[in-house]
C-alpha cells in the first residue's frame, strides 16, 4: 500500500510526503534522515495519513496537498476530506460546506 502523510514539525509547520513504507519513512524523518525541511524542524510527529492502492495516486495527492494553505491542511487533519470539500482561496477563513 502507498501512503500520503502529514507530519507536524516542532515549529508548528506541516510536512507532506508519500511513501510505500509509512513506518520506515516516519522513523527516518524522526531520526533526522528525512527531508532537509524536517531535519531543520525536529522533532516531528505523524498527525495524519491515508492509504492508496497505487504510489502514483498517492504522489498526486501529496503534490495537491502541498499546494494547500496551512489552514486547509489543518482542516483536512481535523475533519478529513469532507472538511475541505468546496474549500477555495475565496472561502478561506470560512467554514467549508459540502456540495
């Protein structure tokens, strides 16, 4: 299985990644062996993840989520995909509504 994950860094920022081995990858980040971004912001902790059948699909979602604002990522973490349906730059700061 492929995974998309979000780490919370010590400075409160979020790091988004994708992997085929979630436990190994999170351990790498925690040990300072992951991305340069997380190495400079230790400690990190896993706060959200989801599974995909295909690494290509997981990678596409990683890139999509990386383009989101901190607020939208936080809404995803707290409420899942349903919480961000209908979310856009124009409605940022408002409660997203499902269509």
